[in-house]
C-alpha cells in the first residue's frame, strides 16, 4: 500500500485497479493461438495421409503394370479420357431427359444411355422405348459389294463425331446397328489396351446380336468389358474366336458351328430364322481377321451383311460364295462360321 505524506498526516492511497479489458484480450489471444496450433496439426495430418495414400496407389500401379512402355502410358491416358467422356455424355443425357430436351428438337439420334443400356426393343424395332425417337431402317441398294470394300479398319461418316443409329433387317428380325467408329466408344480401350475402333469388331458384332435378340441390353463397351473379363480379349490381336460362342450362349442365344459352308446350306440357315457370324480371313477381303454378320438372304441369292467397320457395306448386296471363299482358315471354337438363333423361334 502506498502512502501520501501531507501536512495533516499520512493518507493511504486506494488499491490499484486491474485493467479487465487487457486481461480479456490476452485470454482471447492465447485461445486463438492454441486453436491455430490444433488446426495446423490437423492440416498436417490430413496432408500427410493424402500423400501416403497417393504414394501407395502409385506404387501399386507401378508394380501391377510393370513392365510398361511409353505406349502403355498413352493408352492409359486414352482410357481415362474415354471414361471421363462417357460419364459426361451420360450426365448430359440425364439432363436432357429431365427436361432440357423439351426446349429443343433432337431427332438425329436416341440418347447414348438409352441405346447402351435400354430394355429390349419393341417387336417392330423402329422406336426406342426410352425416348420415343424413331430409329430409321437402313436403305438397301442393289449395288454389289466388291472385295476391295472390305477392311478391318473403321470407315467414318463425313462428321467425325458421328453417332450411328439405324436398324437392319435380318433373318431374326430388326437389329440395331453398332459401329466401331461411333464416338461413344471408338476410343474406349478394349482390355485396357486397344481401342475399339481398331480391335473391337468381335465385341461390337456380338453386342449387336445380344442387344437386339436377347433380354439383355448391352453396348460395345459393356461387351468389350465382358470379353476381357471372360477370356475373350487377345492383347493387340482383337478377340479370341471363343468370344463368339461363349458370349452368345452366356446371354441366352443358341449358337452352333457351321461345318457345311456350301452356299445351299448357308442359304437354308438364313431362310430358317438364323443369322451367321463370319470370321473373314486374310485375303482379298481384308488383310486382317475381321468379324462380320451375315444378316439376310436376298431374293436373288445374294446376302446383306452387318459390317461393324464400314456401315456402307451394310447397304450393298454380297455374293454368298465370295464370303464363303474368304472365310479365315481356322477351326478352333467353331470358327470360322457360326449360326445364331433365338431358341423360341427354332422350337
């Protein structure tokens, strides 16, 4: 206690008052400092966990895919890009179906989602059930197909971003055509390695048949994934021949090897509710093995085909003898010719 000395005597001073505002500021500053330290520690822990997880994933991918080449890195990038593009397209189609489509008229093609995973088509096959859009039938011509027209490499429409949507008449009924060059899947990597546009004639052919004549709706991407998971994919070689009987049987269709490949017998199959998957060999038709579908018999004995690599070939007539002469010289898994039918139609 302090004392003031005066003439009248000593007078004690009152006790000093504590500055409460200063104390409150010190306490708030201390609390903020503690909170900042806790937040900084949490951020460090989260960042460390992310880095450790990323390193683990990178290491796993490295050891899983070794040895790899620069081309494999490029293919992986294309696979990722195709996957992202597919998700974007699916999202746009959902938006379209939920109301945006009412603002515009889109009659060029059904949505990719409806074609990829739609329910079985109506008996006429002309209308997509999900969108109500008409899918036109391909107009056939009387032009005769030439051997030089055949190639395993896809032929694109004038527009590089084409979506192929039309029906084909076949001995089994209307069939929705799929092209290897369709923008929805041409860059998708079959087996994670090879683009469908160059190596996917096998899964594209069976996808056409399964999607149109079985209870299951499936597109070439789904079929390529099924093939890769079930032993049908051949790295940098397309598909093993077993893909044809294995896939068609798995999806409830009847498939059998055709050993009598005379024009008379094959014509009779086409007249009796069968279509044929043909493996064309190296020769005047193609320099590589290539799957096509022999779809329908003409009145003059020629045939119409479904060629996944060239939609124009589907418009022309083909001499059946020419196709039989150019079949690949192979005899495993029932190759090179299979007859396909729907069990209910052949009973």
